C-alpha cells in the first residue's frame, strides 16, 4: 500500500482519531505514529487539527498540543465556541474540517499519498478531489467499534482503508489509569 520513495503527508482529525482510539480501548502514541509513517515513505508533513477551549484555566489537551508541536507535527488549532442549546445544555463546537481540506488541497501538487486519520463522511469530496489530482488517499479509522467510526462512502472512496485496530501494536499504548490519589488512600488506610 505504501512505497518507500513516495511523498506522503498525514492529516489527523484529532477529535475523530481520539474517539476511534477510545472506542477501541487504546491511546495513540504520536511519536510512534510519526515514526511508523516516516518508515513507510518520505513524510513531508504531519498535520494535527484540534479545537481548544481557551477560556478555562486549564485545558486538558494543551500538554498534548504543545508536545506535538515540539515533536514535529504541524499544529492547526482554533478556539472552540461554547454555546447553550435549546434544552439549556452547555455545548462546545470546534469543527476543523475546512482547515484540513484547505491544507490538503494546497499540498496536493507535492504529494503522492495523503493519509487521512478520520472517519468523517464530510471528507469524501476532499478525497475524490485529491484522487483527481493524482494523489493516492488512505483513510485510517475503525469499523470494529459499535457503531463503526467511519462513514461507508468515505471508506469506499479511499484508495486504501487502514483499520486503526490493526495499528494498535505499532502506534498504541494502553489507556492511562485514573490518577492515584495518595492522600485519600493514606487517610483510608489509617482509619
């Protein structure tokens, strides 16, 4: 599916890949992910797209974003929008589809192979356009979760579908355990 001399780029829909990994019960090791695709071809760029909640004192995704940026990923972020829906529930919206599509289209003339980490069916027209420009497209997601995390029309459009679960041994690490609270444990053992 990959050729050593082909120029490739990774386009990672961060929220989608996180959800797929979580549905399969493992976390992604992004250092191993980048190394794996450097091994598979000439990696030109590895883009990671995510929306950030910046109005909170601490954003749980900020350490990951900083680490990825420092370790060779092109980070594309924007501030997520918070709103209250008609039922009074707090919602967060931060769609990065347009940013991903624009970057893929701009880079297409210099690519042989694009690897899209997303199962979002909205990307089918992008995949089709890249293919018309002579770029092969692999889509990484999962059909092994319930429900499957990939739209059927995106899977059919791609030149190659890579089941995320089959990459588990190469790019995965076990999910982190909840943090151990020493003080609470000490109090319980002393009583």
